[in-house]
């Protein structure tokens, strides 16, 4: 067996979005294959016979075929695609397949469709951005009336509002059903095929606060079912259409609040009931895994029979649970892994899962009658051909008595009498997590002679809301947790070189990397990606800054300038002794490019060692969503920098 190479990332098949047919006999899924030679991704929709595992049908155009959804009868599927669109052209189209022959175009739209689903056998619903005023046809300028002016991954958005559309399957004609002043977040068809439940934003200044409404397609009536006192991200129907299941939070602890499973009547307006509040755990996967690839989907809670099924984040794991209307919670599938997506057949007890663990790349599994079996084998070659470093777990009791989960990888082919450099990884969020899952970047570093250490410090998801709450205290307890984990690791592992330590992270991990180098000279090298250096600038420029920062940092810069400065690394630049590489993508509207340029300029003014790499393309998630050539260069830049600064004898590549 051989060590992992950078180019191996382009050979991995990313599998996603499993969708069981209503009878559970067929399975649709999406594969995404990086094409390094042509610098693009090849998408393919595959349909399988669940019993035999045989491939029944393949849909592939290399033009982003994705989001397959079954009709109520299970005889056809719809999907979205960019077939017929030029690379620079905006929008997408909806296609229909009867599981034989070429798919048929139903409708196309310049603004594109998302969340396409069957309302009934003859009609679809979808969400699409809709102009609210005249838009410059040539695209030379945009006119901004409200906030935010842009959104990461979408660009300028203020001239549009996301509305619900009804599409006729036969004619392809579509009509707009809603005329909301604010965006529609999520829409779900009733099982009767006559109504649509949907989640709608109500206030641009508080975009997480939502209301739940029902649109009666047959009667053309639209009414509110849940008042805008909560933050819901999805709504689905009970099998008898008498109830709605809602996914979201009451925001009582701001953005730290866990998402829970709620139910309410679909007949009359009422306050929803929280069925999972006693868990004090988040019910949405937040575990970092770069092996999932650029195409990722959200799996809402699913109501089957007397139970609602959902995922729970627990100490770095994502497990499958269910709850009934009495609030009785039961764990269905739990282990040293993370489940990211699931689909439950409406007419059987079969469940399809997208699951990943520390040794196995993401694949689709089938769970039925208490047993689980691996269904897809796209990446078996990787485990057979490549040596992976074994993952070790640590529970570190930190100075205030709390326990912090941490994991580490050993260098591949480690020799007992040698010392090896260490790279500490810090996850984004901060309300995200690491866990026992396979990460390409981690394994790549281990393959090149590094110990890799990562943890879930205060602020992380998968624990209580109290554990996750670092609001107004960024760089305090979270920083101490990370540093105490590092010291515990060095005490435990004698072959780790205490003089060759590196630190890196993206987003919040980039902020914490920036913060760490202003607070200690313990590290010999740092790589900060798309991170925060100046919270004042972030408030004005970030797509979420005007509401995220007041919750996390405290108030606005106008009302709390001291707090914003106190928690901003750039104002401590003169303390830095660690050489740092700053990496940022130009199209990042979440943590704007001025964050890294500001820190770089401040460091250079103090004659500190700083390098700045700017990728001219790529959003905030460029490390996983950028084009393949971009991703390959990112791997090379990070590895080479650590090799140089940590004096790693491994060959620079």
C-alpha cells in the first residue's frame, strides 16, 4: 500500500443526496467526480434496484444534473440541470425522467429553480429568485435598496426575492404563487397534493426569524399557521396531513440555540410544541468532513408512521433518532461515525443513509429491521490502495473542569526513534465540530510526516448550549481549551516535536489561528484561511455581519467599539512572532477579502513575516466547492508552507 497523494482528491467519487422511491424498492443518488484535466465536476444521477444492487438507469450530461425527486407513484423523477446553458450563463432547468430514454425538459429559468418537488403526479412546486424591480439587462450594475447587498455563493441578491412557483409537468408552464416581500426559505407539498406549507422570512434586519404559512393551491388561499417568534429552517407534513413537523429553534440563546423538532396543527394557528428540548443537543449535522465534496444537501426531519426521524450531533458523531408525539425519544442508529443525509421510504421501513467514519469515505448505506449494510462502493479502491493513519481519541480535562474531545493522527510510517512536527487544525463555526470522520486534508498531512491534532473546544456543536456559548468572549475560553489540548497531547505523545508546531483553520478556524499568533509564540508556523481579523470591518462587509456579529461579539460597533476591538486579532498584530500564510478567496462574501488584507498590511507595517495568497475565484467554502485545479493548488500551498517552516524533511510537492 502507498501513502495518500494530493492528486488522489480528484479520483474520489463524492456520493450524495440518497432518495428512496415511495415503495423503497428503488434508490436515486447523485455522484460528483472531480475532473482535474478539464477543471470541472462531472455530475451523474444513478438509479438502483435496492434488492439486487443493479443499476437501473443513469442520467449524465456533465452539466450539473442533481436533486432527483420521486413522483408520488414512484414511476418518474424530476431533477435540475444546466444542460444547454453556457458556463457564464445564469440559471438552470427542470427535467423529467420516466426511468427510460432521454430526460425531457419541463421548464428553464434565468434565475434558476431549487427545492423542486412533486405536488402531485401532474404538478411540481419549486422556489426561484424573482425580480422585485427592473434589473439591468446587461448586468453592468446592480441597484441596492435593502440589506444585505450580497450573499456568499449567490452574489448580489437584493433585486430578487425567493418565491414559490407551480409548474405543470406536461406543458412546462409555470406561475408564481407567492408575492412575499421577504424570501421563502423552504416549501413542502402536502400528501394530498393540494396544499403547500412553507417557511418565510419576515424582517431583513432579523433574517433568522421566520413564520410558517400554508398555501391552498386548489382554493388560492394563503394563511399563517405559526407566528414569527421562532427560527425555522424547514417544514414537512405528517402522513395524514393533520400536523406539521418544524425544524429550528426558539432563539432564546441567540445563534447558540440548538435546532429542535417541533410539531403544530396544520388546521389552525397555534404555538408549536418542542418534542426534543430535553436532549440539549443540536439536531442538524455540523461535523467537518472535506470528503463530502462540493454538492451537499440538507435532510429535513421525516415523519413516518407514528415517529419523526431526525439526526443528532453528539460529541463529534451524528446519529439517527426518532421521536413520537408524546415526546418519547429513541436512538435508532449510533456509533463512531457521522450520518449527513437520510431518506425513508413512505411505504416501507427502509432507510438510506449517507455515512462516513474514520476509515471509510462517504458511501450510501441501507438500514432495515435493525441491520445496516453498505450499498455503494465507489471509493473502496482508496481503502485498498492507500494507507490511512489510525485515528486516536483523547478526553482532555481542561483547567475549569470541563472535558474537551480531541483526536490525533500519527505520521504514516512513523519511526519510533524520531520526532515529528505537529499541525493543529481548528474547525469553522464556531458552532461546528470535528469527529471520527475521514478528512482528506488531515490524512494528507499525516501521509507527509505530520502529527495532526484537532479538537472541539468551547463554542463547538455536539454538546450543550452552555458549552457552545462563547458569545462576547471570542478568544478566551475557546483559546484556552485549544492550548490546553495541545499541551495534553504533547505530554502524551513523546515523539511529537514540541519545537515544530503549526496551526491552521478556516473561517472561525481562521479567526482563531489569527488570534492564537497574537497571543502566543508557541507555534512556529500558521496558515489562516478566510478568517476574521477585524470584527468592525466584518460588521459592514459580511453578508451576515450586521446580524451575526451583534449576537456573537455584542451589539454593533457604534454601541460597543471596545468589544469589537478587544476581540479582533488585527489590533494585536504587533505581538505576532509566528510566520503566517494568509489564504483568502476573492468571492468570499461571508468573511470578506479585507479581513486577510487588513491583517497582512498590519503585520507588514510591524515588520512581521506574513504572506498573502488570494485566489481570484471561489466563495467562502472554496476549500471544498472551488474548481478542482483551485483545490489542488490550495493543498500544495498549505503543505509546502508547513514543510518549509516546520523544516519537514518530507519532499515538498
